[in-house]
C-alpha cells in the first residue's frame, strides 16, 4: 500500500480526519483524555500556530488513512505525537510512510531534538520507532502529558544501536 499512499501537509479539508483517526485509535487501546480532545479539536492552535506540523497519509481514493504530528515544545525540541492509522490500512506500511514523512519534516524544521511518549502496550509501534532510530530513555521529567504513557524515546539516527 505504501506505493499508493502519499504524505501531505495539513489542509483544512483533513481537519476532521485528524480527530477521527486519533479518537478511533485511542478508544480502541486507551481512553480519550481531556488533552487529546483539546489538541484534536483544534490542531491549528495547539500544533500549527506554535510551529509544528500535521501530516496525513492519503490513499488512492483521496481519503486520509493515517496522520501524525510534530508538536513544537521549545528550543528546537519537537514531540512526535498523534500518530494513527485507520484500521483498514494497518499492516500495509502506512505507519512507516508517515514516520518517514515526519522525520523529513523534522529535518526541514531544523529541530534539535525529537522525542515521543508511548505505551509498552503498543509493541508494533515501538518496533517501528526503534527501526528508524528512536532509543529508549527514562522520562526527562516526572509524569507525562498522558496517563497512558510509560515509554519515552528520543530520535538518535546516528547512534549505533
């Protein structure tokens, strides 16, 4: 499927898909927390305005089948967040295409650090992150934005691992 999916930047026409894809995933695995609803309901304010990016995987029928965001924290640091793939598109390389698109966008933004928070329940996602150079670390601060997060990773593409 990777050949038939294109990665595109945010456009208002995909706004509802950003929420739909993430809420489906969150409801399947966890619970939708208040911070999720805030960000998913207004990506322009919470992700784009501060300098982040939202990307979408668009299939051959012009449907959004996946999404990922880079949220600007400060000082060149970005969080990889809100990555979700539609159930019918899972296992077809969409997540990898999104990840590679996000890493390209991070390069364009000239960020200094890219991190993510995830859950040990998500084995396939963690394997994807590891395969592109994310490495496990203890959380840099107490707690997390999300109750579900128990994994903290930083992208280190040049480190032997």
